[in-house]
C-alpha cells in the first residue's frame, strides 16, 4: 500500500470515457481509481513537460526506419547531438539541478514513456547499472548506447562501461 497522502477529487467526465476507463481497469485487474491515478501521474510527471518541450510522437517502427537509413557516422553524430543537449535541458527544467539521481530519473522516464524499450536499473556499491532491452536492432543498440553515454558524460562528467548486443545494452557508471 502506498504511503503517499491522498485526497478526494470529484469531477465529471464524458460517459463514453467512463465506459472505456472501466473496461481498461477491468482488463488490467485494477480499480478505476488506480487507473486514474496512473493516468494523472503520467501527466504530472511526464506529459506536461513533453508538451512544453515540443516533442513529437514517432512509432517505434518509424524510428527504426530512420536509424536504419543512417550510415554509422551519421547515426553516432545524431546520438551525440541529442545526448548532449536535450536531456540536460529537460533535467534542469524539471528538477532544477544536475545530480546523479536526477539523471537516473530522466533515463527511467525516457524508457518508461518514450517506447525505446524496457529497462532495469540497479545501484550497488556506488555503481549504477542499466540493463536495456529493445527491438530496434543493431543500429538501435548503437544509437541508444551512444546517446546514453553522451548523456551521462555531458551531465555528470562520467564515463560508462557498456556491453551491447543487437537488441540489448548493459551500461554502468560510478555514482
């Protein structure tokens, strides 16, 4: 059970939205209240910031087509350009400071909300490790590895150790 304080909030919604929300909650085997909290949490923690940053949605298949169309040099340059600028600006905007915990939160949000793949993260004995699985292929692995290494270097000034396969990356750095 969550230790967060809650409050009662009453509002009206379109009848069709209610029907869909009830069906979705039932399919997920959760309450409508839990589903609503998840939806509100997604908006509060992620969506409102993405709207402010002018992001666009792109299907995973379309993103893979873009990556596959690039030669390795252009792919690496793209990953470096994106990794050096956008994450740092987002982290400063949302959390008001660059710190290891904020960078970790950003990476988690990136994979939880952007559809690049799934992740698992551990932090033991001063070492942060991300294990990432995706279905973007070899160039996707190269892009994500370079993007994440650049992000960590440009925000925290730390280098990474990485292991890459066609559809996964294990990346670690010292806290």
